[in-house]
C-alpha cells in the first residue's frame, strides 16, 4: 500500500536474516510520516527482528494508532508535530529497539522519509531540514552508547 515499488528496508532485513554469515538480530527504525504497514506485516512475529515506527496519526494507510504488540512498536504523532516532539518520539522508538540489544552482533536499519517536512503537500507534520540532521545525530549517539 506504500508509495515505493520496492521496500528497501524489507529487502535489507530479509537479506540479513537469510544470510549464513549473519547471526544477530535486526532492528528497524522507521521515521516516515506514513506508518510502514508493509514492512510491519513482513516482520511481524519473526524472531530476530524488532520494528519501531514513528509516524503521523490519522493519515494513509490507516492503522496508525500508537500501540505495541510483540516485535512491532508504533508511535502516532499528531498533525503539526514539530522537531522537538518528533525527536522525543524517535528516541523512544530507538530506546525500545535497543533494549536488550547485543552490541556486537545486531544491526540497525533506519528507514527515513522526508515527507515530514512542513512543505510536503500530502502530510501534516511541521519538520524542518535541520530536524533530520538532529535526529541522525541522536541515532548515531544512541547506537554508539549501546555498542
């Protein structure tokens, strides 16, 4: 139901899990305005995968409400969300993913959509380009802390 003909995050996850050279777990942090229902369906219930989505509530493709079930965690933010609130939400998702992580074997895959920018005509968040840079730094620092 998404806009991408190929879900590159799903390809990365399934490739890692099927590789005889990879024995760790995969954590997926999805920070797109739209909930990644496709990748959530692909990884739901799978061992060695955790998926966290931080997205806008009440927007395509539906099923956007905040929830946690098994290895899938979702945080829905309201339309008009700005950078500070978004960063807090992303940090919550990242903390959930990294809980219990094996620092020497696991992989973090980050799916980023830039449709959270305030100028995007199909969404309602109010992010600025610098917010993405700030979140990239937050993710990097958090990952280094867990490694």
